[in-house]
C-alpha cells in the first residue's frame, strides 16, 4: 500500500511537471511569435529606421534584377523630402558621355535637385540611407547623394542606362551598381517606371501599350534594380525610363550606389 502511494505521488509529480513544462514552452513560443511583430519593436530605433515588419519586398524580374519594395518610405518621409526639395528645383540634366558633366537634354524633361552633404547627416535622411543600404546590401558610403525629382504633366525620361559610358565619372567611386528609386507622391496618372527588356509581356506606359514591364508610382514604394550583373559586367537589360505623366505630379527620390566609397 505504501509503495502504491509513493508510485502515485511520483506519477502525480511527473504529470504536474510535464504540464508546467508544456505551459512554459507555450509561453516561450508565444514570445517568439510576438518578437516578430511590430509591438516588440516599438522602442527599437534600428527597427524603426529599417521599417521592419512594414516593408514588403516583391521580386518582379530576375533579368534584369528588379525588386519592388512596398511601404519602403513612410508618408511623413515622402512629404519631408518633397518639402526640402521644392524651393531648390532646377531643370534636370543628363550626363554628357564626352565630358562626364551634366547637360540639358530633351531626353529628360523633369526638374530636380540633390540633397547636400550636410543634409545627409539629418536624422531622417540618415535613416533612409541606412534602410537603402540594408535592403540593397551596399554600404552607405558607396552611395551618391539622394536626388529628388518632379515630373509635371507631359514630362518624361526616355529609356536609358544608369551605368556610366564615360571614364570621367568612373574616377569617383567606380561604376554604378544599383539604383533605389523611391516614389514620393500619389494620385499620378501615367509616370510609370518602364523596363523595356524585362519580362515578355506588355504594359501601359503613359497611356500607351508597350513591350516590357512597368511599375506604377505609388507613394512610399521603391524600386531597387541593378545596373551590373553578378559577373561584374554592366547589364544592358537594366535599361529603363520614366513614362509620360498624364495627370498630376510625379515626385521621386533616386539613390545611385557605386562600387567604391563616394564620401
């Protein structure tokens, strides 16, 4: 009888221990699940800078390599970049392949400006540049200054490559590896970013059906694409353009990234 009581006590002890252990495991798993959500990151500055849990990557092409990053910028960040750029907008230029300098051209009919080296130190701009670096896996110091652009009705940018065809620009930082194109405004008709050598379908570019792939400008979204292939050679398939704006204003911010430091 005594042995039975002892055995019953041991079984009860083991059962209770198993129940407690299971409960502890459930609590641990629950905490792991919660750690992957926004509430756990509420006071995490790095998570805030990177917008973890908010940015949604979508691969739309492997050749050329193109990723759409939904919700890459907050609405406040978009408005901030537009506000500091608006008073300093000037007619956009293109690179002269002979001299490497910017010249006016009918190829590009927008207006724009570059943030200064001092503005690069502002907390909000630093957060954006940090985010660009993490998602592109290219060091911050390899990036050029952010350029903010405005396309008004009937304005566009003919298809072109972002990599350099001249030797002048290669002296500082080497070739351009990739581009992060961020959309700062909504309610735009037309103004798509057009990749004529991506995909095998058709898309609407400024109201016209064309072969290739088009990305609709959506405020807060960004397009990351590479001008160089994995073999280190420039990728001719990365040719792209800005379709004609039919209604509204298209605002965007561009960050070009190089092989070496530009700072």
